[in-house]
C-alpha cells in the first residue's frame, strides 16, 4: 500500500461530453458539446471529509464518476490512495468505496445478506469471511432482522442503508458518496449523517450533496461548484464568515414579483427568486437586513397581485455564500 | 476500532490475482442463478425448453422421412439414424443459445436498472464480469444439454456411445474460448446499440443457420458453407456429435480439434480487444448507466 | 395538464366541457388509433427494425427447410406426400410460416408492448386515463398487425425466391378475407397473453413457452396428420390452425370452392367470438389481480 499525505488528489480534471445527433442519414451530424468539468483540482488529506456543494447539473456527479473510474476524463487525472485512476484503475477501485444515492445499485431480487456477500466476494473475500463481514455491517445498520428478505420488499430507507453498507464492505480508506441522503426520510438521513461523522472518522470522504446543512455538519472543507468549476473552497466556517457581514432576507409571497427590480434596489448585494405553484420565495442579501426588509416589504406591498405571506431575516448560510458567488441558488 | 477493520482492507489487498478473479467469477455466476430463480416461470421453462425446441423438428423430420432410417441423410453423412443425428446436434443449441443470449441480456438488464455501475466500481477486472456471466450460462446451458440428451435417450430411443461422453465434454471445453470471443463481441453490441437484442438475435440465428445442428453443411449454399467453416459452432457440433455417436471411432476429429484451436485464438483475441475498446468508449461517453 | 389531472382536480359536479361530454365507453376507437399511431412512430425511430423484420423470420425458417431436405431428399418425399397430400414440402412450409408470423406477433408483440410501457414507466400513466384498457390493447395489436404484415410479406417473397417456389394468386381475395378474420381472432388471443404478462411479469420465458407450444401443434412445417391424435385437438384451440390449412390450400392449388370457404369462415367466426370473450375476460381478471397486489409498475 502506498502511503501519501493526500488520500485523494485531483489534478486539473476536465470532462467534455460530445453528443452527436443525426437528424436523418443524409444530413450532416450535429455536435453538441457539454463541458461538465472545466479543470477541477482538489487535494484531500487523509481522514478528512470534503464536500462538493452545488445545484443539479453543476458537475458533482460527473466528478464522482470520474474518480470512481466509471467515466473517463477528457484531460487531467486523479489519484486515489496514491493510485492513478487512469493507469492503475484496479488499485484505485480497490482503495475506495462508492455509494451512489441510487437504490437501484443493488440487486432487488437478492436479499440484503445475499447482496452483501456477493459484493464482498467481488472484493476478493472468501465465503465465510464475506458472511461475517456482511452480518457485521448489516448489524451496524440495524438490518439483521431483515437480512433474509428480498431487497424489493424493503422500504426505500432500508435499501439505501444496504447501498451505503455495501460501499463499506472492504473497509476502504477512501469513500465517495454521491448524494447519500437524497430522498431519505429525515430520521434515516440523520442516522446516516451521524454514522458518517462518528464511525467513519478515520476515512477520507468526498461527498456531494445539495443539502447545505449536511455539508455544514459533516465536512471539514467545502468546494462550491457551479457549471463545472470550483467557485470557492474553504471550511464551512470560513465560507460563512465571508458573508457574515451580511444578513439574508427570506420573503415568501403569493404571485411572482420582478426580481430584476429588486436587484437594482439600494443596498441589495444579491437577490434570487424561486417560484412554485403561484408562490415565490425571494432571498436577498444586504448589510442591514432589517432596513432592507422595511423597504422591500413596502415595495412588494405596492405591486398588484403580490401578497407577502412570510418574512424572516437570517444569519448567512452556505446557500447565501453560493448565491453571493454565482447568483444561483443551490436548490434551483 | 482500527485493529481488525484495517485488516479486512489489507487482506483484500494481498489477495489480488487470478484466484480473486475466479472467486468473483463464481460469485457472479451464483448471483445470476439467484436472480433467475426469483422468477418462478423461468424454472419451469428451463426444464421443458430443451424438449420443446426439439419436438417440432422431430415431427417435421418424421413427416418427411416416414420411418427411423433416412436414406437421404445416409448419402450425405454416412448414417441413416436421423433421430440421433438431429437430437445430439440440436442438444448443443441450448448451450450455444444460452451463451449468446445470457451475457448480453444480463448486461442490458444491469445497465438499465443501475447495478452495472456498482459492479464497475469493484476492483475486479472489467472483463471478469463477462467471464462470470459466461460461467453462469455455461452451467445453465450445460444442464440443458444434459436434460435434452437424457430425454432423447429415454423417450425417443436415441443411443449414445458412452465412451464418447468424456471426449465430447473435452470438445465443449475446447470451444468455450471461441464462443466466449463471440460473446464478448455481442456484449459490445449490447453496450453500444439501443436495440442490441435484435442484432444478437440476428447474429445468433445466422450462426445457428450455418451450424450443422440438424443437417450437414453440405446442404447449404456454397457461399454459406464458407461462413460455416469459419464458425466455431460447426466444428464443435460435428465433433461433439461424432464422439457421442461413434465414440473414439468418430471421423474427422483431428481436423476439428486443430480448427477449433485456431478459431479459439482468433475469436478470443478479437473479442477481448473489441470489449476493451468498447468499455473505454462507453466510459468516455459516460453511458454506463443511462439508456 | 393531462386529462387525468383534470379529473382528479375537479369535483364530480363542477362540470367542464370535457367532463360533460364524457361518457364511459366499452370501446374507444380514437384512443386505439392514437395508440397504434404512437407505436408505429416509435417503431420507425428504431431503424434496425426494418432490417430485422425482413431477415429474421427467414433465418428461423431456413433451418427447417434445410433439415427436411437433408432428411427427406430435395423438395419432395413419398412419406410427406402420403401424409399431407402435397408434393413439395418446401412450398408447403413457406406459406405456413407466412401465416404463422401473425401468431408469433400476437404472442410476442402485445406482451412486449406492455413490457415496454412497464419498463419506460408509462404503463401506469396510461392506465389512469379514462380509456378502456381494451382500446389500448387493440391499438397495440393494430400497429403490430401492420408491422407483421410487412415482415410476413417480405418473408414470403424472399423465401419463395430463395427456395425457388411460387404460389397461385387466383384465390387472393378469399385468402385476404380469411387472413383478416384470423388476425381478428388472434387479437383476442393476444389480450389473453397480455393478461398473463401482467400477472407473471417475465414475458421472455412465458411467451417463449407459449410460442414454442403453439408452434409445435400448428401445421406450419408439417400437416396436422403428423401429430399424435390428442395433439390434433389441441391444434384447433389455436386460432390460426383453420386459417393456415385453408390459406395454404388456396395458395398452392389456386382453386376456390365456395362451400369450403364458407365452412372455414364460419369456423373462424366462432373462433373470433370465443377468443375475444376469453381474452377480454382473462385480461380483466389479470388487471384486477395486479391492482389488488399493487404490482403494476414493478419489475
């Protein structure tokens, strides 16, 4: 085993997807280029938890898939546990556990235990050892009672626990988690986060999420990504400090006011709006949230068809940091 | 908490090598059995399929021959025992079909539900997945061959030369590499083409057509006969049947063995190269999961 | 907003143009037509289909013809002539395969259609529309018949050419009538298969089983007389048996006899009635069965 200071080293990784569309056989092809990753570099020291935070389509999953050797990068490379993902991909794979937040990544027709034993054997364990390890992990996930039921009969949360346990089967030094808690009910998600922070403290973890509080809670450092680029990279505390001088104002209204007018108002640093079912949520940052609230509420009051339902001045969150940097909200 | 946990990882690390790949191949084969048996009908089908495929051929043969001895076949291949000829020849169909279909379809299924990506993140070699699938299909198809031969002996009065059983198995073993080469190629098609199954159906039907399962290749159009000579199925079926009908006295065995050895090398090399290229291509496109 | 959404959102008495004019119907032909058009459109998007439609059946037929030639001698055998009353077994088999294509399709396509919808997740949305299920099935069957006709005709022409046989065209009109009646009867049969697939889920095994069994008892390569007596009775439970026999005779001899035509048409009429009743009933039963278990969208 090679010992390195950094368990994960990502070096100027880029990925461009080229999709070719052929409208008819005679018509020339139409090429569409999507730059999913535009030169990402990131080093993760051993035993640290790093988070990738960004909206859907920011490139988080592509990055994880490149590291997991599922997608070949266009240029650049990365090392997992000192092994190059391109030249030593087998060793790199042996060094990491990958958990994609997809309950379909295990066999539904097999039981929880059968799934675990099967994958253990792909990680070179003999049968008895595989069985022991499966039971150990299922026990830790409190799934032993359900271990002999077909996975298709289990609840979504239980299946996700199996997917999660599967990634730990060979006790790898590096773990890649892609949206590990997505779609989980809150209790399960809390359990899982607790497990990550308490039981996996010796692991090097890279996780993607679009839940800010999850990143805030688990990560030593966070990379904010948008459109395939790292926009900012620091500890959650430092990231929030950057916007600490600001307040963040959340207003929920009926109707959809024009955001551009709001952006142009005095003392507004950034503003974004999301709307759904005839209601909209406005987030605006300013040095003095209460002063802005006063003016903004007056402004909204005068607009026809707009009714303010709720307003709140908050301490800055990672979402505000993201908004500040990209003009986009993470949960867009 | 570090003590024994770390050793799990270290033990895995030390186990790298052929044994580990074989263990993975076995695990993949067993997993496939479990998945298959969770569909109750597939169990039933598995038992009756070999008989069912054979029966219409038997009836058709009987309709044109009208007895147990076919003079026309005697002129072509030297035996008038048409029943044994087609029963043993088509018994091999089950094995070939299950090899051709099994891997492609299981890849397709894993790809569409999402387990293929998980398999690809494990430290086994990428081609091990295909070998594991082959192992399963070999077991599956091999059982089919045995069932059909037993049925042919018990119900239709086919006689089998007991001395030929072991050499016939050796022939099957010899043909595995070449057949696996075809399987690698078919897997590439499934990974690349949207309607891979149609192309597999096309290729496997074409291979069956030029294979001497129920007729000697002499009956084919001369152009098809050339194709037939290049197909490993031709040599396998001929010598498999030769051994089971005549034992060691089977004619043309040496030629068949040499031909199979040559085809083994060509097919498996081409197949593996194709698979390696395709696997990289698919990863470049990032298309392991979506469809 | 889809039609289904409208129904859920509106209370029964709120009234809307759609709801006021909505009458539950036993059969919705517009829906069937729309569904058929959709299926054909999807089929056209897969260009490999066209190649396959033409060539695959030929690859399945050829081994039979070749085997019969190897065993019985080229083209004809006394045994076959005595058994069937026809000289040329190649000519006999090709027209049999032509008609059997429709049976094949009725077993495979309807089921595969369902499977396709199930896999792509569109089956449940389809089933919440207020369209009678039978219309959806009929639509699927209609589009399949069109595709099957193309491939069956390609098969007939290419096989006749390759094996050097030809058929009489004098009785083409009664052949078409009988063929259409048979297709109609097969629709009922297809409904039954669709129901079975809803229940058993894994169509590849079930349909292969049914297909092989039907193929064995059908007089495709050999006459019914080649079957054991009990199997001959079973053969008449397949909606295509009468059609294969009569169409073959018409195509080979070219002689049209009104009496024979009428009696076989009556036979097919009864078959149509029988299979539609049984097909609809078993599909309805299967649908209720899956609804009770809530397993419609599953794998």
